[in-house]
């Protein structure tokens, strides 16, 4: 329970103040706990960031897998999932961009706290793309990377001008990319 409160508080504080501007004390206070409680669960902010990303990534992966397993029109279910999720897109995007900035400021050779999250997200997308296209994972990896990058870019565009970018734009973009990927000779270098 304490860990969950710390994660929720961290997401809020990071979105408001940035990772660098967020103190352990502020996060702990927002969660209703002490600095000692924070260090009882996390070695520092980087570990907290990684845990926050991992938790969200796994939750989203389970939600999307549930949509696919439910049967019916998976594309329409994905559209609705994105529409519901869009309510929080600006808060999540602020956090994500702050974490990208934090990554850019890491010490040379230090692994990004985003790396693990991105690997999990790309692996999930790769599996879905491979299934949709009827190809092996190696053949689907580049298309999954493109879809993943589109999601980031469309989230930024939606935050800038929400009236011109529908909440489910990433689903339409994904369908378009997959249609292109089904063409003979499509893929990197073609």
C-alpha cells in the first residue's frame, strides 16, 4: 500500500516539477509518508522512476491483451481504450517527456531508466504486429518500432492541439502502417 501511494504521488510530482525538480521529501509527503518510508521501498529517484514506468507498462500491456482476448472487434476496442486513456494523456506525456529529458542528462554509459520500459512496450507491440501480419517476430520488429514512435508523436500532437488530433488517432495510424507493411517488399530498406 505504501509503495503504491509513493508511485502515485511520484507520478503527480514528476509531472508538476520534473524528475530533477522533485524531491524525495515532496514525494513522500504527497503520499502521506516519511522519507524513511520512501527509502524503505526505493533506493532513490531513479529506482522509483523505473518502478513507475514498469508498473504502468505492465498494466497497459495486460489491458490491451485483455481487449484482444475478449473477442469481437479488437480495433474498435483499441479505439475505445485510447479514447478513455486520453483523459490523462497530458499528465502522462508531461511525465514521459520529463523522463526523456532526465535520460538525456544521464552520465555517459549509464543505462536510461526508460530503456526497460521501452523494451517491454516494443516487445508487446512486436508480438501484436507479428500476429496481425502473420510474420515472425524478427519480421515484425521494425513495424512495431514505427508504431511505438507514432504513439509518442501523436500524443505530443494531441497535447499541442487536442481539437485536431482524435484520441484514437494512434489506432488509425497503426492500421495504416500495418496495411503498408502487408504490401510485398514493404519494410526497412524497401
